[in-house]
C-alpha cells in the first residue's frame, strides 16, 4: 500500500509540473519552443529513372548544407506508382513532364496542401539559394527573436503609405505602452523576383490591395492575412493579442497559421527573448524525466527525413496548445491553481476508490 501511495504522489507531482509548464507560456513563446510546420521538396521521376538518383543526392546534400535549418524535407515520388495519392501533395495527377521538382506547402491547421513552385527538370543552384533565402526573410530572421511580433506589409497597387504608416505606428505604440517587446514592420514587394518563394507561399497576385499579416515565432504567418479596408489598428491589435495570451490547452497552435519556409538554427535561437517565464523551470528536478523538455532548436537540429515511398502522407507536428478566447495573462496564476487542484482532486478520488476496494 505504501508503494501504491508513493506512486500516486509522484504522479500528482509530475502532472502538476507538466500542467504548469504547458500553461504558463505566452502563445508567442510556445511558437519558439515547439516544432514548426514542415513543407516538402518533391523530386518526381519515373521509377526506372536511374539518373534521378544523382539529383536526389544533390538535393539531399544541399538540404544538409546551405538548406540546414530550413523547415523542409526531401521526398522522392515515383510518378508511375499506382498507389500514389497525388492530392496529398496538392497536385491533381502525375505531372505531364518528368523529371520535375515541386515545392509543396502544407497547412497543418487545415490539412490543406498547395503547390508553391516547380522546376523542370530541377532547380539550379541559384534557384535553390532563393528557396532558402531572400532579403525579407533575412529581416524576419533578424527581428523575430527579440520582437513580440512582426507586421508583414505588402503594399497594394493603390496603397496609401501615410495611412498604413499611421496604423502601424499606433499598433507599435499600444504594445510598447505595456512595456513589452517591440512590434516590428517589414515590407514585402510582391513583384521582387528575389521574393518569389514567399510571394508564392502567400498566394499573392501581381497586383491587388494592401495586405498585412502578423508573423511570430520562427516564421508563423497568421492566417488569413488582413486585406485592404480590413487593415486597422483594432484588427491588428486583436491578432497580436492572440499571440500574447497564455496557453490554456484548448486548441492547437497550428490553427493560428502556417510557418513560412525559413532557415532557423541554433544561432538564431539565441536571439529569442521570452515575454513570459514559466514559474516551474525546466531545471526543476520534477521535470527531469518529463517529455518535451528539449532546447529551442531541437526540431531544427534533427536530420532531414528523406522519404523513398510516395504513398506515405507527411505527418504533422505535435500539437502545441493555445487558447480559444483572448485573455491577456492576468488570471494565469488563478487558472493554473484551479487546474492543478482539479488534477489533485481526480487522483485522490481514484486513490480512495482503489483503497476502499482493496479492504476485505
């Protein structure tokens, strides 16, 4: 009986510690600690295409070197595989021309897959470089870690720069008044050929209204972005407020948006400045053997998965949980206390029932 009660107490301690860790982070901070959405670079060939092996090795080598830290995996698909489910790759059927390399995005919140770009027969070295890097994404890498969030502004054909500037400056002032990290603004030219990957990823046409999207974490683009008259101080503040909330275990982080293709490595991870500090630190001995206590760059340090078979759908990242409704951190202590007390209560009731049943 003594061993049984010891096990119960250990369980209660571990559960309460894990609850504290899971629920005492801002959504924005959780996006730096959890896995990112992984997109796919698909090499599509005939099954008997022996030269395709050389291209596969080339792409694999690029991902391990210049593409290291990019949220991308290499997938080799055989176009003549009768079991291949093309809709899993955002393509209606086998491409008419082979070989071809396609960049396929995946929104793990909606399950949608979509074609971002393709190259026949394969991307050049310069095109691969543009896949991993661009001026706007370098700006994002520089500011995402210390910033609360980034407003990515795509000017429209009839944009009013002064009006947009006033809106963005008002939003920045609102959050600085709360003594929080800054809101940064980055401008994306939809017609800049160097930004083709990002423009295609966002599905932006060559012309159209102004677009403003909130980006946070390691490149998570909140969706859908605001367009035209939707762009206002109030609307942008509501979006930023969602990522400043505390995680309360009600819906997955993937539901807020999708991570853009962005290199993020251990060096960039050092730039992360948390806006909330869990009261139970990872150094707490109660957490030593709990899952999920990795470093900020653990998921990006893992080797890229090279998928040989074309009929396995890529798995989504584990769910990181965020709140349903806005509530800016004031009730955090009360909420976590109630959760912990609830867990204790359930475990104690179960222990009592078991003890009563064991009595002769």
